C-alpha cells in the first residue's frame, strides 16, 4: 500500500496513512444485535442494527487482507457491576408502566447476565469474531476511551487515524468518535457499517460528525473505501 490513501467522504476527501490507521469496530455484541439481548429489551430495532453486520464482515476482511490494525470494543461490566457508572444503573431503572425496561444491566436474560463480561451475550457476534492478532478493548462507558486501555494501545501501534464502524450510531459510535477527535485522532465513520436503534437518529448522528468542515471528523461509504484499500 502507498504511504497515503484518500477516499471520497463528507465533508471532503479523507486522506489517511494506512500503516498508521486502525479499523475500530464498536460493540458488535450479541447483547446489542440479537433477540433477547440488552438492546432488544431496551426497545431497539434489531432489524436496523443487524443491517450493519454484513458490511462489517466486508470491512474486516479487507483490513485483514491488507494487514492493517484492527481494534474491537465491547461494552460491559465486571460481574459485581463495580465499574458501572451509577448514572447508567439508576436511569435505566424501570418506571412501573415502562415494560421495555423489564430487565436492566446485570439481570439474567436469554444470553446470560446483560452486559456482564464473560457472558455469552456480552461477546461479539459469530460473524465478526476477532482474530487472535486483533485487539479487544472492554469498556464500561459509551465512549471507548473512558476508563479503558484504548488510548495506550493505539499509541503503542502509533495509530493516528481511525476508520470507525459499529453500533449504535447515536450512542457508542458517536461518543467514541467525539472522544477520539478530542485526543487528536482523525476519524472517518463508514455509513453502511454503522446502525442505530431509531430510524431518526442515524442520519442526524452522521451529519453532526461531518457538519461545518468536519466538526468531529469524516463519513465515507463502504464501496469506495474497500476499493481504495484493495
Ligand atoms: N454500543 C452502544 O451503542 N451501547 C448502547 O447502549 N447503545 C444504545 O443505543 N443504548
């Protein structure tokens, strides 16, 4: 690969040095994507988020073929929930009439305890399982930088640019891009490889990233990105 690549993007072309660029795949966990998982119980549209799985398999396979750095994140908590922010635990508590929030973080669902590390539901879906040479970062928050090893691990590989995918666009994907931008990383989201739980949110979340000459970064499409890496 050449020392710099460029792909059409919004608000303008995204240039990146492939050897200093990582693919960051956010939270493609069973708990967010499958029936009976945390997202489903919270009222998310599974059809919408599942549409991001196939494009992500193509992204992963292209990055693997090119030999580029790949990072995966998983949202979840220690079994005693001691690393779960109290705001996150408190605000999900069910109002009596709110049947959607019938179960909360740490409760037992069909795939084990919800968002608890080591449980089946907490792990990444079969199609996108990390390879042994890829980095997996466990995160207790929405953003992947807060209270995690991600920054150190990116610096250890001299990464400066991030191609970002994953779920959900409005939540952990957007929060992580904002956190990364504040730390000096150049970020580019991949439209087809991210998805949200609410139809209204995805487009707005992506527009907010690239508004005003790239407030938080760039957004590109899958095909041109795969072509430029092939
Ligand atoms: N990964 C991620 O986005 N976690 C969430 O909690 N998403 C919601 O949309 N709630």
